[in-house]
C-alpha cells in the first residue's frame, strides 16, 4: 500500500537553507521511489484549526520505502537542514486499499 508524506510548513525562518533542502531532497526522494504530488502548495482552510502556510505531499509506493528513506544515512543531514530552516508538522499516512 502506498504511503503519503504530508508536511504542513508553519513558517520558514531560513529561506536559503529551505531552498537548499528542496534542491537536494527532491532527487533523493525520487531515488527512494517517491514522487512529489505537490510541493509548497498554497492552502485554503475549509474546516478545522490546522493552518499551515503551505503543504508538500509526497507519495511512496509503500510505508517500508518511505521509512527506508526517512531513516537513511542519506536523509539524516537533509532532515537536519529542514529542521534548521522551517517549522511544521511532518506526518505519513498509509493508504487504505479496499
């Protein structure tokens, strides 16, 4: 079953590092089988209190492939770069194939 990463960015406090993260992360995500569904998309709140400034959604073929990337030595320095550049909520959701 596919896994979807949802990153709701609340703020960017270091735009240079944020741009560097994006530049380096996209090829790596593709290397691990992921595809960008939308990147830094603008948000329109219809209901609820979640209020990110922009959202990124990434699809991986499986939760295992996502976790292999997320916990990899390749991603560790990029994760640190993301944390140094922005705040947000980072979740992963496994699709429910019926």
